[in-house]
C-alpha cells in the first residue's frame, strides 16, 4: 500500500536545499486524507509551507485567497476532478507550476494533462522521495528563472549554466528510464499527444493523415493556430534514436509550447526556435540529434515557410510542386539546411512525407469559402 511506502520514505528521505524551500508554499490537492497527511509531513520536514485541498473545487477556492509557488495534485478526485482542475489552473493561473501525482496508468490521461502545461508526472506510490524533492526543486528553480528570463528556454528546461559541467547528469522530466524500458507505454504516450486530425480557424482548415508501423516509435506531428493569423507546426521522428528519441521528442514538444507562450504568438521565427532546441540538445546527455521539420503558414500574406532538419518531403499547391530536403539533423546545426520561404498558399496546399515501411504523412491546408 502506498500509505506505508510514503511513511517509510518520508522517514529516510534526503534533505532539500533550504534556500530552495525557504518561504515556498506548496498546495497539495488530493482526496485521500492519509496521503495528504503523509505528504504534508514529508514536505514540511524539507522546509516547505503546505496548504491542503481535498478536491479540485476546494483547491480553486484556496487559490483565489492565496497563490502558492507550486501545486501537487491528483488526477482522480471527486467534485472537480484533477483534469478539470489542471485545465482551470492553466487558464486562470498560468504562472503557477503544476506537478501531477497520481496512480493512473492511462497514458491518454497523462497526455491530456501535458497539454495543459504540467511540469512533471509522478506515479503513486511514491517510492523515491529523492526524486520527488528533485522534481520540486527543479520546477521551482525553473519557474524563478522563467520569470527573470523568459527567452532562455534552454536554461529553463535543461538547467544548463556555467555552474553545471557538461558531463554532469541533468534531472530531466518524464521518467526517461521508464519510457526506454517500456516501449509500448512510450509509444502510447506519444500517440496520445497527437492533435485532432481536423481543425479550423475562420475560413482556413487544417487536416492531416498519419499512417505508421507499430514496429517503430512514431512520427510526431503537432501544430498551433496563432492569434496573429499564422499557424506553426513541427514534425519529429521519435524513432531517430533508440535510447533517447522519445525523451527528445517530448522535450521538443514542451519547448514548442513554451516558445509560443513566451513570444505571445507575435514574433514566431523558425530559425529562432530551431536554435533554441539545438541549445537544449547540446547541453544535456539525455537529448540527441533527431530528424525533424518545422513549418510556418502565414495566412495574412498567403505564404508558407519550411525548415527541414533531417526529414524530407514534398510540398505542393494547385500550380506547383517543391521537394523539401535537408540532410542535417536537428541538433547538428540544422540551419545549414536550405530553408524554403514564400511558398504560395493559394487556396490549398499539401505537405507529404513518406518512409517506406515506417510511416506516411499528409498535411492538407485549404480554404473553405462556403461558410
């Protein structure tokens, strides 16, 4: 039973850096009173101030009175469940970092929580309090760094600075060892993160089809409509590296959404983002060069820009076809590749990628004037 595990681990856990814990408030949202009691005792012993809530609704009430430095919450709760709570916090309190502590083994639930910006997922029972304290310390440090320098995403995610040696192990998120050793769980998590196949913004529609072999880690596609009349997207081949391809893909996805939040969707630049990701790859042993591709659709002037980084494909509109190719992988100075700009969107365009025996991807962007 996890209650006994928590008690035992709390008695033997290492001490957290007192400077990190000093005056930091952690909100613990969980419907299990015994788990809350054990967690509270453990966190207080590390110097944190703890406030408790027995469900998501109570958590929101407390947030309206006092904003904590970090929130630990479960996903399975009554009244207002964890997913609803995470969504509400991400909208109303976007600067407060969230860590999920839950017994769920449903990767689709984890994927949903990821979409709302959670910083880590810790499974119950918590058998390693050292990992818990490390996750809390890193998240608080990242949050503080994020407030002082929002553009330094490589530091935010990988804690790379002059005090950290290149050979030192970084404490990355998402239990990469677990994902390496459980390929089916890793595959399920990545597939659950794929966006809806169809979406629209005004008269413009985005639709994609992705067919791939179950024998390989998947090709991952994601995109975001921007408030300035653009759409940014990326593709990453998580099968690029057997050991670290999955972790690299997850962190690229996290940086993608952080980048859009930090730029407030107003100054998106494909080369800028690629450089940020490559900085992250270089400053940690847990990330590796991968095959990728980035794209930006500008509906204002009707143009498309594509930066290949190891993935090749074909772009076409009603009048023209263009081969997109770049042999240099993301992480190996992919800016050496030729970036294609000012492709004409017209009323429709298509991007196609195909790897025989592995995957087939088609992205369609078209205008529907019959609204």
